[in-house]
C-alpha cells in the first residue's frame, strides 16, 4: 500500500500566503481606483477656494459631486463583492420576464437613443435563478451596451433573445451593434476594476459573473469575425443557466 504524508502546517501556510497575496492585490487596486477621483476632488476644491465668480464655482462643484459619487459607487461595488450572494432560486418564465424588463426600461432607452428588439421566445424557455440577481445582471449588461455599444450613427441597437442550447440549459443573450471587443479587452473583461469608461469603476461585469456562478450559470462574451477584422461588429453577452422543469398540471 502507498502511504502519502502531507504536511498540513505547510499546506495551511501556503493557503494563507495565497490569501494574503490576493488581499494585497485587491488593496492595491482599491487604492489606485480611489486615488484618481480623490485627486480630482482635491484639485477642484483648491480651485473652488480661489473662484471669484458664480460661473467658475458652477463648473467646479459638479466635478466634486461626480467624483464623490464615483468613490461611493466604488465602495458599494466592493461591498457587493465582499458579500457572499444569498441565492433564492425561483422558476422564471423568460417570455414574461423579458416583456416586463423591456416595459420598465422603455422610457429610459428611448431617451438614450436605444432601438431594441426582443426575438420571439421559444415555448418553455424558463430558467431557475434568483430573480433579483437576474435583474442586476441584465441591468449591468444593458448598461454596458449603452456605454460601449453605440453604432457610428450614435444609436444603440439592442437585441435580446432566449433559446435552448443543449438539453437542460437555456441561454439568455444581450447583443449590441457597436464597435465590438478586441482580444486584449476580452481577456480581462470580467476582472475586477477593469474598465475602459472614464467614470466607471470596473465592477459591474465582475459582479454579474459572480452572481451567475452563484446561480450555477455561466456568463460569457462573444468575439465575432475576429480573424478577419481584428474586432467584431457588436458584442454579445450570453448567460447560460439551468433550464427550469416544465410545469405539470395538478
């Protein structure tokens, strides 16, 4: 018989060292993300002290407010990451849910020059998911499209769909027709604090992926025509989740 001896103390030390290294990287990232808006607030405050007209003050005060809100959003995002998601799975009929989702966002999308299309949902397209988590994920994905998915004419063309991809699995897609992703962006898309938006904190997609995993689902982004053009025409986020069992008559 083969006997394998494991030094538990050494293994515990290795695990603890990895945790400390991860904590160090997270702390450095947080410090970096807070320093930038804090620097803007300090500069604007110094200029505000010397401002001699209402016009000057009117330009500086919004800067302070925006950067303060950015720090607040960062803190809220970090707290969301720190909390272990409490999953309350429920059966969600996606035809009905997508109808409600688009109705609630209709006015905001129209104001932001969004054209949207919900593709016909296949019968029985339902998943098992925490309802509040699904709302948060979809809000993040659509918000990402509004920031990064505009076409050259300034419009956001949004396409929502649901389909069966394999036995036992449902795929919910959010696609836009913007400039698309590049390989370097795709590689770090779901990493915390990664953003290409000037006022973003880079936690929306990371939190969406964590919520997806907590619900036994997978969140990914498509790269299309990459070999030919170097960037796809549009981005498609796909949430793959367990299919809900069919309803049975009592």
